[in-house]
C-alpha cells in the first residue's frame, strides 16, 4: 500500500502558491474531527499547498461572539478569506455542526468564500447523522459562496481505533482532498471585484 500522500504526488507543480486553511470546530483539542482536519491539511501540504490550522476552541470567546475586536479572531478570519481551500471539521451537535463553527462562519463577510473550495468533514457516534454533511455543512459553505466538494466526509466512532482513523476513512479524506486540489487548480474563477 502506498504511503499516505503519494496519491497526491504530481499535483504540486500546479499548486504552487495555493493556500489551504483547516478549521477545527470542536471544543475538544483531542476530537476526532480535529484529527481529520489535521490529516487533510497534511495531505494538502503533500500536494503542494501552504496550510494553516485554525482551532476555534483556542480563540477568545468574546471575539468569536462579536462582542469586541480580537487579533487572533481577526487573523483566523483573514486566513479563511485568503485561502483557496477551506477544510471545516466538526462533531455533530443536535444533528448539525458545532456552535463554534456557526459563530465563526457568521463573522465571515457575505460572499467572502466565492471562488473558494469547501471540504466538509463531520464526525458522529453512529451513522444516524450522516446527512449532517449535506443538510448542515454544505449549505453553510454555500451560504458564503464556496464551491463544495462532492465527496464530503462523515465518519463514525467505529471508523477510529484508539483515536486514529482507519484506512477506509483516510481514503475518503484523500478523495475529498484530491477533488479540492483538482477544483482549485482547474481555473475556477476567484472572487468577482465589487463595483461600488
């Protein structure tokens, strides 16, 4: 079996200067969704992208709630709006994405993700909430103009062993990352300049 990342070899020449940001929407630093976001970023880096992780749980709550300015929150928002690929990972809460992810996306300016590629990664205990990718994260990305990969990933607890994702789950993330890289390098138009 090839080492992880080999599937993406050969695309790095066309991804020079490509930026990707991973957003961890879990309140836990040891969450399964964060593990998947970190893995996706590693695969994007192997494909030639410059990557950055935004851990929403580490950002000041007052800034995330919009109750004041916060340099770390501002930097996280700028990283998201500058990136070409945005990977968002969240555990399922009440059949949808986390509140942390919601408040962060609420702070992004309208249409700020036009011309960007969204990669949704969702974790849940069982398969009952697998539609949260399509009914939760996909519309969240689309509401700001992002193009969302067809192969969003929903992972169950059974697909992890000792906190580590299994081979089939990693392959699903690989496919989503490969699709994001293909879309990002296919000449998808960037943001349309505003005329005021």
